[in-house]
């Protein structure tokens, strides 16, 4: 198998346990990148490349990151434009600019978005259709938000057809996604969240013959 470059994006370095397991597994054979605006991470995953896009909590690091991308672009116009935006406090515009620089540098083969809420950062990529984008369907942004916010439902209806494939954590989640957009050509694979129960130090009277109840709590992003 030829290694490919994969970007996992949820907007932060502080990714969920599910995303961390995904990154760890993919990094065995592929080049995995995690891009983020929030750059706090307790322990980085071995073999995964972390690329900052402008720290939301630290103005100095935000400035250094933004200027660094501008200098690496090798254009005086980009440098002066970046300085101007920094002085004007145009934070989101700079983050979008940093993301474009990072994508140009990495040249990913696949971009895997972890939540529908991050789609707006990749509208340009989806319009160009040069890099395949896949999306995970799970949690509040798939189960609830589209069905209580009409604007969000219409937004997803516009962009879902431009997404190359979907990953759903359950059949019910996939069904909700089909309510937004369905097509004979739609690729939607159900992959359940897997946990290695042997890795959990259970105590008490638990044994293999006793039913085990697990409560799964998801994070709304």
C-alpha cells in the first residue's frame, strides 16, 4: 500500500478519544496531519504531524504562526498583507489564510472533517473538487442541529453533495444524513466506535458472564 497524506480536522489539537484512535491507526501506514486553531495538547500521538493555524488563546503565538506562513509563501505582498491584517485584528481572515498556506504545503490526498460545523473552513476546497473531502457524522451537529435550525439544514443540503464520502457512527446517524441529502452515488460507511474493553481496569464483581452497561457521552463541537 502506497502511503497517502491525510488531514484530520476538527479545528483543534485537543481532539476527542475517537479521533485520536483514528489518527493512531492511520499513522501506522500513512502520513497523518492534525490542524488546529487551539494548539493545546497534553500528549501528541506518535507519528502524527501537528500543524498550527493561529492560536486562539495566545496573541504572540498567533502572530508568529501567521507571519511564519506569510514568509514561507515567499511573497512581499503576502507579508505586508498579513502585517496589515494583524494590525487590524482580522483574526478569522488570517486563520483562513493560514489554512490555505498549510493545505498548499501539505498537499493532502484526503481531508477528513470530523464535524459538519467545520465545513465553512473548507468551502473553497469543496468548490474546487481537487482534494476529496470526507465527513464524519456523529453527535449534536448531525442528530439535532439540522432539524431545529432551518438555515443549518439548508446549508448542509448545499454542501453535502460536494463531499466525496461519509463515515457514520451508526445506521441511525446515516439515516439522519440521508434526510439532508441522499443519492444513489452517495458513499456512506457505518463504522462503529470501537473500544478495547481489555484496556479498562474494571473492579468489583465484574466478570465476562455479567452484562456490562456503558454510557457513551459525546461532545458537541
